[in-house]
């Protein structure tokens, strides 16, 4: 298993797509920082009434939201690029145990996504806090220590989308098809569910991947397209299911079809 992970890490860090997707996630972090500077300047020119309605948190969450897409694409490319080039045949010749291959890829991709997600999320959170300084934004009155756990959980959720991308890439063996599927889960389906009549919008929205980090952290979904009906424990269990079930299905399918 260690040798398999080392091989997967070597493949992941030697392809251009890895650096492109990570650079895209970093670019959103820079964008959020610049927008925070702009928001701080705008806040300085507002009267007291309008300042009380000016919120920063949606901006802080933008970098994590974009990183989930970028790393989801990385998860897809980590396997579909091998099918496109024919490298998968060499990989399976060297490592015929296909379940081990899927596990090794999942560990490597998940670790990279976890680190990238935390860097981008904490960078956006702490960077915007540093930029706004002592300005009393209405949604920034809690201490950093109080807000930090929620952002750590959000950063970790980036790995969920990366592993979903990996599983979809294995199942579909199509870069375009898998990326479209990731985008549907990431953004399109939540918007469609949001427009369903109640209470189904909140019931279905609560079990979507994007809703789970807030519920694990116990954060209200008032400013979100998602619901928040699940307890933290149930949301955490569902997060694991979103990772393990698609990967298990992908490993099962990979064992029963030719490369």
C-alpha cells in the first residue's frame, strides 16, 4: 500500500493539471483578499445604518466554495488522464490489485485536497479578518477562536468533492462527463433544490454535500441555499457515506471491467 501511494503521489505531482487546479484555487484566495480590501474601503464610507447591514462572511466562504470545484476537477483528472493516455494499462500491470489502486489514489488525492482546502479556507478567513481590522462588521463580532472550528470543517469538506470527482472519473472514464457531474453536485443541484416548494427544499437541501459542513459545525443555513435539519453526528456520518459509497462502487466496477 505504501508503494502504491508513493507511485500515485509521483504521478499526481508530475502532471501539469495538478498545478493548474491548485493555482486556480490559490487565485480565488487572492481574489477574496482583494475584495476584502475593497469591502473595507466601502464600509468606511457608509453611514451607521448601512454599516449594520454590511456582511463579510459570504465573501470569506467564496474561496472554499471555489476550491471545492477546483479540487473536484483535480480528483477527476487524477484518473481520467490515465484512461486518456493509456497509462491505466501500465498502472494495472504494475499493480493488479485494483482495490488497492483505488485506495491509494483516494489517500493521495484526499490528502492533497485536504491540505489545499484548509490553506485556502483559513487564508481567506484569517486574511479578511486581518484586513477589516477593528471594523465592527455585524457578522464578525465573534472571536477568531469561536469561528475557527467552522472554517476548519469547511476546509476539510474540499476533500469530499475531490474524492467524489475521483469516484466519478473511475465510474464514467470521461473527463467531460465526470466534471459536469461534479459541477451538478457542487452548484446546479443545490440551486434547483432551493426553488422546490417547502418543506422539500430544506429536506433535500440538508442532505446535499455542500450543506454538510455547516451542519457538522452547527451553523445556521439562513444565508445559504441549503437546509440545516441534520444533527452534527448525522451530517458527519452522511459525509463519510458520500466518500465511501461512491469509491466503493468505483472499486467494484473497476474490478469487473477491462481497462
